[in-house]
C-alpha cells in the first residue's frame, strides 16, 4: 500500500454524500475541489502506510465527534466557496 492521507478519502466520501445538503449555488468540479481543499486544510492529516493504520483511522472515524468535525469543516468551506467562487 502506498502512503496516503486517509483524511482526503474521508472528506471526499462525506462531501459526496452531503453535497445536496450544502445548498451550493454551483456544482462544478472546481467548486467541489475548492470545498474539499479548504476542508482538508482545516482538518488534521491522517497518513497511513498499511492496512492496519487504515483500520485504526476508520475505527476512529466511527466516533460521532470525529464525524461532526469533518462535516463542520466541509460546511464552513462550502460557505466560503459559495460566497466567493473561483470562477
């Protein structure tokens, strides 16, 4: 397994499931990527190098506070991008 920031995958999954609830004026890939980038910059990185580390992070992700933190940062990022889109 290659070293990856698992937080990137987590944010991508949450963003995909919550996108319709964010009420974004634009659904283009640029806006989605901007939301994802802003959220990732505000969240701690979770690098893993093997499946054991991946499982540990995924188990922590089941914690309600952890999920709330990810959703909070996605929501904040969406507000910023909606008010000043890059295009």
